[in-house]
C-alpha cells in the first residue's frame, strides 16, 4: 500500500516518542559511573574530617613510622606509594628510608591537600618524591610499580572499596605488599574491624599475610599480597556486615 501524505505526517509525529525510549537512564544513586560495575559496600563510610590523625612530634615520640616501616620491610631502593598521604607524615619518612635510589609516590584525592603536600616536598627538597591526585574509586597508580603500598588511617574513608582495591591490585610488583594501618573499630567510627578488612581485600583476590596489633600507630597493621588473580567485577562477592 502506498503511503499517503497523511500517513507520513502521522509517522513523523511518532518518531520523537520512539527516540525518547532510548534516552532513558538509570536513576542516579550518587555513585560514580566508574564504580557501578562493582558491588556497593555494605557498610557505613566515615567522612574525611581531617588530613591529620595526630601531630608529627607526638607520633615520632611513639616511634610510629619507624615501627610500621620496619614491620613492613621497607628498605633502601624500594618504590613505595603512600595512599591518602595527607600532610605527608609518612611520605617524608618513607623518602628518607628508601633513599636516593628509591621512590615515593604520595597520593590523595583532595586537590588542595596534594597542592599543599607538593609545596612541602619542594620546600624540604625531597627529590625522590612525586605527588599524584587520585579519585574515590581509583588510586591511579602505574602497573607493576610498587614494592609496598601504604594506606594509613584512611581505609575507612574509601567510599568504593571494591572498585578502589580492584584498580590498586595491578600496581603491585610480583612480590609487593599492601600495608594497612587502621583503628580496630566500626567504619562509622573511623576504623575498620580486621575481619571486614580481610573480607574486602579477599573479595578482590588479595591474600592476607598477617595482622598484628600496633598500639603506637593507634590500632593494628595488616599485610596483604596478590594471590589468586584479580576477580572480575561481576564475580566480586560483597562482604556482609553483621548488624
């Protein structure tokens, strides 16, 4: 049957309605688009309220950084990432420990913090330190680059732990380790229970080496290595928090 002018006008009127069906998007749940292929954390997340856990002099009196670096096996010549570096307490002490043949990458997700830390690095002439801006679901680290990755008093602030850890996984060298220092309390109280930490790292494919109390650092220290291979995002089983 030949289409009359009336038929064509009616058909044209329907086209915008048909196209609009293709433009329907999922409701915005507040998560970054880059996180939505990963499970959502089944736990509260602490807000970032300060870049400082305690002042540097008080932490040094407790020998905090030296103790953690000793336990983490950090030696001259290593390449280390300081995630959530803040004002740089660990950054500069790591730089001193790894020496001129080593490298430290200090990362944070707040531009103003990275700018201030960059000024400190330049002012104190730490030539083996570089700074980098990350994001809430991606530390943005180069692959196969780090002997150690430190996350001190910041894990409970990560809003997308599965996406973040999944993207952190390739940054380790073959024998590299992730070192986490956290208070042993609930995430909404600015800490992480050790069992939850082990579960979330394990969901990505990390293997727990050990967890040890470190009162001088305000909690405990955990060491993780790569294990079974990185779990595909669709196969990550989120950890359930008992309530």
